[in-house]
């Protein structure tokens, strides 16, 4: 007898990867995440003063919709030996943030509160670059320069936005282009849960961002 199919075909559901220099992950920013409901859970380094020293956290927020009363957001480093390594340069720290493990809604309206919450976490961390998509889509691009990939939502920090050019970002053939209060530019490539489900949109934006 065949095993029952999983509720969700994606391994971890909605995920964000935030790329930044390790030194940018200050203790003050860690405290700001604690103010949003974070709890230190990493038993391997009780004396860590920053997340970059190995302080893993878990954020909780009350879900606005969905089957669960709370949505769990796990935040951890991807440059340690016991985690998947998404780095492509040693001077770039990549943090993984997972939301609603195995419970990511496909409906855009139901998913929007989770996306907004991840963007708010990005407002605290202020990474050079952050992307939101399904974990499996990131896994397919492991070891590549994530900042030159197109995901369902790309967040370009002020330095990257200036390097690309805000006029170019504003003219992208995206579903929506937004600006965050700290100067980041958010490019929403598709209303689908993953850019992998909308390859034409991904190709159009990649061609406009990184012309050959």
C-alpha cells in the first residue's frame, strides 16, 4: 500500500535567504528581532553576542489566516557545517528564514501576510540582498550567486539598488516594485508562490537586470 501523499509537495515552504557581511549582523539587530518575538534557541553557543557568532533564533507571530494559530519563522546561518551551504563567497553571510513549514498557502492573498512579515524581518536585518521563494527553488541554485538570480520576490539593499540603478529597477516588467523605509527596493516578479512556476516572468526580469 502506497504511503499517503504529503500535505505540501514542497520541502519547507516559503523561505527567505538574506545575504550580508557577517559584521553587519550586530547585537542590536538581534535585540530588535527579539522585540519582534524572537527567542534564542541555539544550545551550541550560549555566549554568542551576535547572530553571526552562531545565535540561532525562532520568531513567532500570530497568523492572520490559515490552519495554524501561529506561524513559526526559523532564522539560522547557512555557513555552518551542519546546514546547507548557500554561500558563494566567504565574505558573505547567508541567513535562512523559513515561514509556515509545510503550510505555505498557494493563494496570493493568504500568503501575503507571511511575505509582509518576512519583509519586516528584512527591515531589521537590512541585508545587502534578500530573496523570497520556495526552499526547493533555492536548493536548485545552491552555490550560485543568489544576487544575480530572480526569485518570486527580490529585495535589493540601498547599495545594490544604486549599483543596478533605481530607474532600471523601477522599469522592470514585474508584478510590483516597492520601496522599503530604509532604502531597499523590492521587486515582486510574480504573484505565484515561486518564480519557478512562472519561468517567463523570471526570464523577462533576468534579461532586463543582467543583459548578456
